[in-house]
C-alpha cells in the first residue's frame, strides 16, 4: 500500500508506492501515430472494462456508464499513489511516516487514441478543463484533502506509461513543498511590495515583450525569467484568482485556446517532443490564500537533469528564456541543442 515517508534532514515527504511499478510500459517514439494500437489501449472506447469503473464522465445522452459514448472519462488510477482509507503504519521520531491517504484519478481527454490536447479542437479542450474543475471541486471538499494536483505527462520521455492522451489528478493529505515555497514567496511579495507577485510579473512581461509567447483577453503565456528548463512556459491568468476552481466561463474558453496554442507550438516547432504540464493552485485546507495567484507550468522534455540537479535541487538551463520565447513565438530562428542529453 502507498505511504508517505519523511526525510528528517529536509522535512520533505516522499511517496512510496511500489504498486506503481506494475504499470504498463508502452515504449514508443514520436510521432504518436507509431504508438500502441488502439485495440489494446485501456483508454479507448470499447475497452472500458480494462479500467476501474468510471467515477465521472461527459457522455452522449443515450450512452451508459462504463461503455462507449463518452467524450471525457474519469476513472480511478489502477495503480494509485494515493488512496482513501490508507492506514498509518508504525512511525518513529527517526523515520516518520503516514498513510498516503487521498485519491488518484485518470482523466481521459478524448475517445480518439491519437488526439492529444494540441490536436483537439478548442471545444474538446474546454470539456477537459471543465472536467478538471469538476473533479477538483469534488476532491477538495474531502476533509482529509489539503491540496489537489492536476498533471499531464505526454510522451514516453515525460513519464507517460500509456500513450492515449490523459491527465492525472492527485488529492493529497498535505501541501507539497514547492507549493509551500510559492505561497511563502507570494506572501512576502504581497506584504513587502503591496502587490501580487504574478500580477506584477504579468505586467512586466507584457511591457518588456522579450519573453512573451502569446496572449489573449484572459491569459498570458511567457517563458519565466528564471526558467528551469529549455522552452518552459507559464500560462498565467490576467485576473487575480487564488484558485483554478474559481475560473469563470469566459476565462475557461480563453484558457482552452491558449493551452492548445502553447502545446501546438511544442508539437510543431519541437518535432512532436514529449512534454509535461501541471496546474499550481491554492491549497484547499481552509486557510486564506487570497495573495496567491494560480497558474499552469509546462515544459518539453528536450534535456535530462543530472546529478547536480538531483543533488542540489537547482536546475541548470542550457538556453535562455529570451531565445526560447523568440523561437516559440516565431520571432527567432531554430535553437541548436541536443535533445535528450544530460545537462550536468
């Protein structure tokens, strides 16, 4: 069973989930058309019995649960990193541990085996985002849940074990360390400078233009000044909101457009590279996070972190965010780098 173990030197918690080693490993290369045949895919229509029973779905009116006719489908992860009812095992002062209580869901984006977010139409992406909001709201209301993390691994280099496009949702019993750091930084900026850090960042990026990739009425996409990865992109709402769940309908439509736009740039300009994205939002632990600003972070898998990064938790970026944003936005020429190479 999954459990959380704490490093007493750093205070960081690690999830130990040995069951996940049994996940299917479908090794494929870009483009995705060369990947697993849809007849063997557990996420394709007609194969619903290969997954746990669905917990939510957007369906055609005449269709029935756990059968074809769905547009977006949500199922519990067959190999969960977090699960409800996990018991707390023996814990000591030297080796603290606790049950990994929570939830782990898979959000299958589309019945189309070969259609990822970058290839879907905007209406399809909107449906995925609406399901994100629905599942976030459902999981965040549970008493033991402190944070809800939504992620996408696209492509084998990103960590995806099944090629059919999908997201994962984790309902956690604690607030992850990186989110705690962002919260602390956001609070410091609000108190010391009287303004939200990301609101100030959006203004600066719109004025400077040098790291801007694209924008619309409600969102701005740019390479962050201190980018950790080549071609890292942040999608940030212009309207200050602490939680992704609070996004309004017009904003959701705008986000669908800009998310598809950014991921299409990865696919078209970086030759169908694998990528990751995740949503950072305020914790759902009942505290006031009105100073926090939710956003989405994405990066393609064009380099491999090495020992320096693992040993220091400091990233070495072999490109500048300025030249990467020029390339993704179409302002600059192709950048020379060695995809998949270790960077330290």
